[in-house]
C-alpha cells in the first residue's frame, strides 16, 4: 500500500496511528479510500464538530485544499491552523487564506518550527496531511497523547477546495441551505421558486418592499444594491450568495465571502460588467465577435470608424441593457450628435465601438456548470422589438454544424470561467452559417424561460444546482416551444384572453406597477409546429404594437 502511494497512485489512508510521519510508514490499521476522498475528510470534520462543538483542524500541508478547508471552517464554526514546510509554500498558503477572507480565524505557520515548539496535537479534532511530502524521519517532540488520537486523515495531494467545502455543507446539513439573492425581480423570483422545491430557504436584497422575489422568499433586506452594510446583512443570514443581474458590486461580494460562499466568484462579474473585458475574454477563448475597438473620445472614435466603418454601434463599457447606453452610427450625421454630447475636450464615458454583423437572425444558448462539469441547453432563435426580447423559438432551426459550434463555444467559455450557475450567451447567426458571440449574461436569461415547461429541467434548476455544487444532467428538450414576453402594454389584452387559451403557460411576475415596455410576465406554448404557434400568437392582436412596419 505504501509503495503504491509513493509511486503516485491516487489513494489515501485513514489511520489511527501517528507513525506515518516517519518513513517507512506504519499504516496499521489502514483503510484504502479511492478518490474522490473529500467526503471522507468532510465526514470526519463534521463528526468531530458535532461531538465536541467547534471543530479544531490542523492542516499540516495547506496547499490547494486550504481554501476549501478554511471556508468549511466557517460552516463548522471552527478554528484552523494551516502550515507548510518551506517558505515558498507558506507564501502560497497565506495567499490562499487571504482569498478566503477568513484571516481572523485561520493561522498559518512554517512547519519546520514544529521541531522546536510543536503544538499540542492532541488538542485538535482532525489532522490533515499529505504523506508523500512529509520529510524523512519523525518530528521531534510530538505530544505522545496524539498517538491514540482519532480521527487522523491523510489525503493524497491537495483536496479540491470547492468540492471539499460543498461536501462539508451537504453532509453537515448546515451550508448551502440558505440562498441570498441580490436583486428581487422576475429572475430572482424564478430562482427562488426553483430553490424552494429543492429545500432551500431564500433571502433577497432589493430596494423595493415586497418585490417579486420577496413574495416567495423567507426574508428581505430592503436597501439599494450598492449598500455594503445591506450586502453584509444578506451574507450573514445566508450560506450562499447569487445575483439576478450583472451590475452587482464585485468588491462588495469579495468583502463578504468570509460570511457566505459566492460560488459564481467575482471574476465572471468583472468580465461581463465591462464590454471591452468581455470581448477580449471571448476572443482569447477562440470565439469570434463583431469587430470592436475601445474608445474614450471623439478622436479615438473617428479613428475606430476609419477601421470598422459605418454602420456601427457605440456602447458604454459598463451598464445598460435592452438597448440602453447604445448609439447606432450610420453616417457622419450620427457621429456629429456624439460630438455634440462630448465634453469640451472631446472625451466621453469609456465606451466600445462595435461593427455591425450582417446576421440572418439572433440566437442564444445557455450553459450551466457546477465549477467542474458543464452542460448546455438547445440553441434558440430570438426576435427583438425596440431592443427588447419579444419572442424565443426553441429549438432554432439551424444547420447541424451551427448547433455544434454553438455548443462547443458555450463549453469553452464555461470552462474558462470555471462556471458555477448559468451563463447565457447571445449570438448572431450569419447568412453563411457563422456563429458570432454578441454578449454574455452571467445569470438566467429571458430567452431561457421556455425551459420551465419545455426541458427535462429548466435554467433556474440548473442555476441553483450549479451554485450548490450538485451534479448536473444534460438537459433534454421534451417538446418544441415558443415563449413570448408580456410587456406592460400587453397585460390587459393577454389577461382578457387567458381563459380562451388553455395551451398558454402564463407566468405573471407580480410586479406592483405596470409600465409601458416593462417586462411583466411571459407566456410559453408547447407545440409541434412553432411557425403556426408564432402565427397564432400574433393573430390574437395582443402584440400588435410590436409588429414590424
């Protein structure tokens, strides 16, 4: 067993003696534990915590697994001592501790100091180590009481931090039970409904009392989204944080990651909050976009137009949705309007100029991940009116090569982000069957609402399972579908017809105020003939205001 271990085979030892610090190892009694072994360690920590209150953990080789170990200590209300054998490894260990934000309850030390002043190892509930990396020879001065102390667990290599943390959460029945959602609109509402079916408690941060998400949640923190104290309050009451829109303060989430897990991380947020960073990330992962240039002044815009040419669209680098923060440039007259709005020195807010794509239609694809495994939903066709999504047709009628490329690029981007949750990818499909990425949304998406009725599990289920670290199954399209949005001006006419259309799956977002062009709900129809269903919906007259001229 020892020879196999030293030869690098992925095995671990659960042992009741301390002699494995010396070589050759005394592994009697020993149990061979196949990988993955994170649940074994999690079980031991939880057992110790339940029997003796706060669990005291000593990690004698705090490498890649120390992040998960430290964050898990928050779940178990534990104090952790982390150590490494040399200064360079200790430096990495300390960096990892800083990433957890738990520096107050996690202590790091250089382990060769054990020979001079060893801790009383018997005071710890669980001791973690990697036997192949222990120096030859026993450590002088170990407390003899530790020799009869259990549990001791030796892990092969560094435990995956995220896997380990989630194992603790699941097995302890403590973590991943309360989900805090930043944003209380319809996406948060549908996330919450999905999470409730899975047994989670829900909290929401939103400035509007009794917002759509709060109506189905356990508690609401009523405050603005950039209120740091409110985000901290939500984190203190939650085990996991997520968000329903991307304009969330990433720094604020980083500040509270010691209080609640943020499985989506903030790297994804920072990329998708800045259109230049987003385009660069997409291109760096081998995926085409429209031609683009970062521009901050009229002079830079003119130079970019010389390269990209008209028509083009000028967008702010951050903020904006459904067409907000965008200016279409078709001629010198449009450029003159930008000049007129610029500051006296010709500058304007940081922006990006994108060339037009001669597309056949707009599409999108959803990809879900749990941090290591990824699955995709079908590619769908989207119809927009006045820069707002009007209708989604699932699946899109595309060439097999187009569908394959869309799925492959979705998986590339998901792996690049180590995605947890849902990522929506808006696409252009060109007339010659090229797939161009338009934008990313790090959350459930309007074009994915059809999945609630049409798929084996929907985008909200996938998002919740992803941030909980649960396994993901490849979703199946059970039946083609058409989804149409209900804006403020469509509420009265659609409500008047609901009783006459049993095929309509109606979703009302329960927003307090009905406004023109505000998304108030949606309707999904399962069908064997999407073209006929589209025609039937349009024939009702409910959406006549959006008909193309």
